[in-house]
C-alpha cells in the first residue's frame, strides 16, 4: 500500500505550535507534524459558532485560590482577613496588600480570573510593574497580562476597598503559533491561514468611545458573537435627524475594508460609510447593497448576528468609518427616534486590503495579527519524488488573491517541487519543477474563492490536473525527480514566501500516480474507492480551553 500523508477531512489535531497529520505505510500510521508560526493570537469561529482565540491554557499557579483552606498560601497585610471562604478587606487602608509570592515566571503571559464583591473603594491587581487591572465594581473579571515583576508575585492592593475577593485563578496563557481550525462555513472545520492584517480602529467593541450623533448608547447589553455580554445597543434619540456613530481611521492607502457585526432590535437595518462610499444592510433577511465605488457583503454568524462588510478599491490617508441606524433597508433619510429603539453592534474592524480577514479585537489601541505560516511536514521518506498525486480541497480567501498562494511538496527550495497554486490572474495552476524549471505545467482560469477539490498527478511524461471531478488539463512531456529529493510539505512556495491564504479542508499526498477513475473519485467525493482509502486523522480537534 502506498504512503499517503493526510490532513483534514473533518478530523483535525493540534498541539502547541504543531498541526498534526498522519501518513500510512503498509497499514501502519506514523505521526507527522506541520510547524505553525504566528507571533500573535488570531480568532476563529469554534464548533459552537462563537468567535474565540485558540489558546493553550496552563495549570493553576495559585495555591488555595478559593480560600477554602483559610489563608494558606497567602500573605495578608493589615486590613485583610479570610472569612466565609473569601478574602475580605475592611476598606480602612489606602495601600494594604494581599499577596501570593513567587508563583509567576518572568516574561510569561497569564490569564487571570477573580470574583469581586465590592461595597466601596477599589482593588488593584498587579503582575506587572504598573497596575495590571483596576476593579471598582462587583462581578467576575478576566484579563490577560505578561509578568515583568522580578519578584514574581501576585498582588491585590486595597485602595480603601471594602469588599471581598474569591476564586482567584492565574494560569499561563499562550495564543501564539496555534493552528486555527474555523467552523464558520463547514461543520467539519477548515484550516484558516491568512496574511498579516491590522485593525486600525482602536475600540472595536466600545462604541461609547466613538463619535456619536443623536444616539443613546448602552454598553454590554446582550451576548455578542464571542459568547460574552459585550455587545452595545445604539438607540436613536428623540430628534429628527441622522442617528450614527463614526470613527476616523488613519494610515490607510490602497484598497480598504470596513466590517462590523450587527443585530436587529427594534430597527432591522443600517447603512455604513467609509469616506463617502455607502453600503446598506438588511439585518432581518441578510441582504446587502452598495453604492458607487464600494462592494459589500453580509455573513450570517447565527443568533441574529451578521457581519456587515464593505470594501473600497482606493482610500485616503484618513477614512471616516460610519454606521447609521435606518428605518428601512436602502434608506438613508432623517427620522425621529424615541431614545429606546435601535440596533446592536459589536466587533468593528477597518483594515487595509480588498477583503475582510478574521476579527481582530482592540481595547484602546490598534492591533495586528501576524500572518499564518504552516510548513515542514514530513521527510524524504514520506514522499515519492518519482510519481504521485498532490490533492488539495480548499478555497482562497478572495476571488483574486493579492499575492500568489501555493501548497507544495519540495526539497526546501523553489527549484524542486510539486505545486498547486492560486495566482493573481484567477488561475489555478499545477506544476512540477526540477532544477528550477517546470517539467510539467497546467493552468485553468476559475473562481477559486469557492471550495475546489484539486488533484495533480505527476509521473514522467504523464501530468494531469483534475478539478471537481473533471480532468481540466494534461502535459505529456516532462521528467520528474530522483528518489528521495522531495522532503517537506509546505503551505508556501517551497522555500517560504507566497504563503497560502485560504480555508483548507483537506490535503492528501499519494505516493503513486492514481488512475483516472481514482482521480475522478478523489476530486468528486474527496476520497478514492474504499479499498484505496486512507484514514485522514486519528484525533479530533481539542486544544482550546483546557
């Protein structure tokens, strides 16, 4: 039985900075790993339909965080005591500390959670040299910070705080270098790989900071697409005029995309503007229309939430991003509000580029998500350099990619490789390169923003490209490589660069040139006949919220 490396097919595995794949040899499975690199966090839509940042969560660092064992593990300064399973502060002191010593690691990032019951004053939390978090209300608080204190100590400082804290948790947190398996478009999940992008709106979820005109804004009113109670309501005030929020975004050139999440309340529509270009959104039926100089789209995220998107082909250095409540779809006129009726908003994003990338949250400053790179799976023993099939099921992020995108099996260079690419001229291209030149090359113009099943067969003087069950091209002249040349599967142009930007459902490598009937089955159903079928993955995706 020929070797085959598999990735996807609705079965995904990830651990730390590795995306897991398997290859089969003689009925045995051997694990292979793809290196995943992204020096920042990045969001995805999880199996429950919620937007989240995949993260590895470490073990609990705090001892006796629920105070069930009295003050064990804690140092209590004057004014603090433990009573009823809680740490209690009497509110007398302006600087009294509750401390847990030497539990942190310098430079590590932590997720911190604490329950606070406040009567008066405030409590300040430190794992950093300056205040990490100030709490002056009751509730459960979760925040993230990187320890820069050489004493490695967790501090709670009472500033005339009268109240109690409980259920203190500090766990190491890592959201970098993790594969993003996204379930927005497919219940089986896709591997989401995107270019670097920056959300130029510093307050993506707090519309009270935006410039408002004839609005009543109520923060944190309903559950947002991330599952938390963080969506704002904007209601039209009782004057006859426009009712809107806007924010001026800077440092934009070329194509630009503005997006936001909206949900109907008493009103069921809105219109948006970037500069002087308009788009219209029906939040009841999921419809959109756009004016001159802009294209628009709308995506259903469930529970009544839509992501409203508009893109301009060109922009100025400073663009005003605006959202207006409207009384009916496609209208822009003035109307009289009542201070109550409105719509819900969450998750605004303005970014350079011709399409929306995954949501990048901001909390007071602009934020950048680095590009995803996935590479280095396998060794020379995994692949057949003489003959085989590279199969990819995926969609590009846009119908005309801004840069060429490739998935390759290579020797670590661009000179020797098997490649499937999405090119700027809307072509799907498959080629075999040896010594820096193509020895087999086939291309077809197609809308690759729609999911495609693509199979490229390579064998000396026998190259063929299949797309969605159709053989779309052949090349009957060309040599392949000597055995042992190909050594690595990469989501790029063999030696880095031209990284794949897309939604990948499945990648398979077959170490023999499949028959036409097998290629028909593979590119129609995503698998060869049962007697040639290879299991994709042995584990399910389970790497978040441990």
